[in-house]
């Protein structure tokens, strides 16, 4: 039953985490690279290194934020219900 109750909450929390990660990456990229947007893989004016570094940084930020937000959501669920989501 825990998974059934947590699933909708987890989806909302994950979506908010994705939005937060995108905003954080955009701010970091703007400060570090001095550009509003990271290069796309198909943008001819950027080299391999720039494209791959941008993607790696974006992936690392997304992964870290998603893990932190998902963990916080699980902790909040545990505090509210006394159960850890996923425990059977």
C-alpha cells in the first residue's frame, strides 16, 4: 500500500526536482560560461569538448538534484506516515 500512496507524490516531487535542476544548471552555466544557454550537440559553432562538457555538467547536476529531491520526498513521506516508501 505504501507504494500506491507514494507514487503520485513521488511523481510530483520528481517533476519539481527536474525543474529545479534545469534552473540550477542554467544559472551555473551562465556564471561559468558567460552564455545564457549551453551548446546543443548539433550546434556547429561549438566543438566536441564544449558540447560534451556541457552535457556532463548538466547530467551531474540533474542526477544530484533528482537524488536529493527524491530522498527529501521519501523522508517527508516517512515523517508524515511513519512508513518508508517502498518498504513492504
